């Protein structure tokens, strides 16, 4: 994650972008065209905001060409608008065949008291499956209930009339599945039942319902689904359904990019250029003997020069000037991206003992030079690893001004997700260059004075990343063909959950408060952004990160290193990822009394025996026994103590565990009988 200096730079860029845009009255992107005649825009069953409740199949249309048989269809008039009156352009969202598998589920319940209603909080996920739970999240096909936690938007505590209920799935929702949400027994601060909205009540009772209402059969099915699950229809405050995007809808673009790029590459090594070789004397750097920087030529799937603001290239428009169809997949633009790289060769490497090879993923809005951090160099030297890194373009240091501007008009946001997908390809091409016999190993920069290689091509490739490198690294792992083991440091998935729980989001929250001040709009925006972020972060790929691999992709094993009391990446979201990928937990995970949870790490099975040959989650305890807020607030302030975010990666035991896992696939116990460290 960013250093304080980098955060100050980010904030400066945000303020500058805000001032320019507000001063000019300009927007970052043109407004969307009006909705086609007859297209539905607002759902009347929750009148608090146009897109509520969300996600919602009310905002889809039939489409036989998609795996789900549906297509998202938002009207421009339904989308949140900034203070300049510009609505978010729904065009990119309307490519989707469903909603995010980790979408926050949103509804407005006026006067709701979460405690009196006994809604399952983040500290008691297990309560969500109680027979009388007031919120039911149901897989309509299987009839099985899905665990979740729920919270009232803490950012709207001062504006209760704009405070939404947020339901967060505790495990990724099944791709392509239809889910039914039922709210019942909603109570206010006095314990009184809150009456259902008039428009919804008409469906329950049938009173005054227009028989020509095309939604009536759908609502009848929703009520029947809930009835079969034991939910009495007349107890309902609100109910609706939504369809999760298909595997193809979530990952199809990236797989098309990967497969076409590597088909064109064939068995050749990617083309690369070494721009600088720096040899260090022991007194200059006792850990790293040489640093090599340069660029790898990667086929560009982006428009223009591929810089900030560029979009995925879908080929030329139709002959009549129409844009590509919603099902179109990205195609090469005919140019290349010069993906930057930096590699460190440890002092331990020699011709007799060439270094193991690993990609490294840097943190939020960072640079590949993060491999120069002391912890990375120590692991490099101690365990003979040569780490190479490239930029997460889309969310790298060079993207700060663009990302800042995007939060003033979120019609610009799709470019962030598009460039991140190109960054995945950049990482894959860098990895292939690292392990190809005609790649780095054939270049003098990676050989000794006698011309012998200092890197071990035959030993294969690995991945290690921290923070953003752990979040995006999960998605990268799911599409990786050249390695099967990854370490994800202080990771999680689902930015819609992570952002407001992170101290790093404060500058962006400030800008969003200025440009999208309505608190309901803000929660809708986070849910909308997640639909596109799924294409380029772990939330959209987690169901294939380990087992059930994607087509033409091997299965993978993942080691998650989580920091208890992490102030930058919420451990609650890391637990969602662990449940989804089937990672097992090192126990005891925490010191007695540290966790505020009724059942800590609910739903995550423990490791029974070491060494363990599977995916795992290990919680590292820095000594800061401060639990984060039990809602969507960041743990900011002295009462939360020192941030533990960077603690795991610096621990000798953690580095040993990582090295053994990457090289052998086995998780060893470096903290026998106790929490780590």
C-alpha cells in the first residue's frame, strides 16, 4: 500500500483535479444517451433511490446470446449523477450478463434498528443462517441459504434518511446463479415492525395489483422461492432477485486477451530491452548484487497509446457506425505496450546456485521498485530468489492523476479496469520472459563474468505480492499458465468492501463527498464499480483461483498471509476470500481475547496436520490487539494503535514459510502450537 508521501501526492492530485473540473464545469466523459423508449429505469418497490434495491434483475433484459440469458440494462437516467448533473455513462455496465459475485446488496429500510432486528453483524456471520434470521439470501436453484453479514452505512449516520442497509456475502456467490433476497421482521428503535413499502405490499397481498403488470409473474416466483425456504410471505418487508454474472461474463475478456496474445507469441520468448544494469559492491548493498531494468514488448489490447484513460480495444465499429456488440471480446490494437520491469539478482546467486525466479506484485498506486524494500531484498538473499516486477498499470503511480479525476466523474472509471487487464498480460509476458531459455537467461545482464546464467530457468516461476499485489495477484494467479503457486501478502478481494474500511481511501472519500454527496449514491457507486473491478481483481476470479481452474489453466495453490488489525486491507474481506478458495487456517490464529467475533474465522476449516499440501491462510499478530470497527469505517485514530499492514512480510518465520511453499508447495508450521509469530 502507499507510503505517507505517496498518499500526500495522491491527495494533491485529487484536490487539483477537483478544482480544475469544478472550476471549468467540465466532466471527465460525455454523458450517456437517453434510455430507449419504454425502457424501465427505476424500481418502485424501494423508492429511496432509482437503482434500489440493488443488485436487481429488474435492471436486466432477456438476451439469448449470453450464458445467463440476461443482459444488464441500466438507463442513463437511473445512474448516479455528480454535482455537475452528469450521470455515469452505463454503456460498459450494460455489457454485463449479471451482477458481481461479491456485490454489496443494498436496500433502504426507513428507521431500521439493526440491533433490535437482530441482523447478523460482521462479528457473527453464523447468525445469518439461523432459521429466523431477518435477512435471507437464497440460491434459487438449490434452495440453499448463503451466509452474509449486514450493516447500516456508517457514513450516513448523520443522515438517517439516506442510510442504506448493506448486506455483504460472506463467500462468493455462484457464477450465473439467481439469488433471492428476503427482508422480514424489520424493526425500528422502539422495536415496532416497519411496514413494507406500498408497491411491494401490493405484490404480497394482490390488492390493487394491475393484472397487466409484467413483473407480477417474476414476483410470484420470488415469493414462492422464499416460501419453500420457510419464509412466510406476509412477514416480508421486501423481496427481490438478481442474477450473478457468468464465468464468461467475469473472466472472458481477460482469457481472450491472454489466449490470443500467447497464441501469437507461440514458443518464442517475448521481445525485451535491457535499459540499465547496476552492479552493487557488498558495501553498497550486502543483499543485492545486481539490478536490471528494462521493458518487455507486450501486445497492446488498449486504444491509443495505452496510457491512462485508454480503453480495451474491441476492433472497429460496425459498418453503419454502431459500436461493438455487448458480447464483443477485446482484440489486439496492432501496437505494443512497453511494460517496464525491474529485477534484483541476490548476492547469493551464482552459476553453481542460480536464483529461483518469482514475479512480485507491488502495492496500491505504487511502482515495481517496491522490490527494493528491505523485506523483499532480505528474502531474496536468504532464500536465493530473483524477484522481477512490472507496474499494475491502471492502478500504478503513473495513474494517480487519472484515478483522481475518475472519482469526479465515474464515467471515466472503466478505463481503470481495462488497463488493469492489460497489466495482467504484462505480468504474464514478463513471467514468460523470465523462464524462457531465450529470455532473460540468454542476456548478459543475467549472467556472470564467465557467461553462465545466474537465474534458474529450469526451476519454474512463482508469484509473491503484497497489498494491492495480494488483491490483484489473486486474479493474476487464476489466469496464470506458467506457475502454480502464489503467496498473497495482506490480501483480500472485493474493493467495494475494502475501500471504506481502509485508511488509504480517505482522500478518495473526500473527493466522492464533493462530487457525489448523496450517501445512497455513494453505496450504489461502490456496487457499480465492483461490477467492472471484477474483471481485474480477485473477486471476479476467486472461484477458479485454486481448484476448478479456468479453461487452459492449471490448478493453483495459494498461501495467504493476513495481518491482524490491518488498517489498510480489511481482514473481513480476506476471510471471504479464504472461504471462497477453500484455504485452511493455521490455528490457533489469534491470542485469546483478541477477536471480537462470536466465532472467529467462521466457516474456515483449520489445518489438521503439517506439512500441509493445500491452500492456506495464516494470520500474523503484531501485538496490536485492536479490532477494527464492526462496520464500513476505517480504523483511523490513535485508539487503533500502530498499523500492522507491513508486519507479516518482515517476519523471518513468514519469509521461511513463503519460500518453502513457493519451492515445494507445502505449508510448514513456523509457529507450532501458538499464533504467528
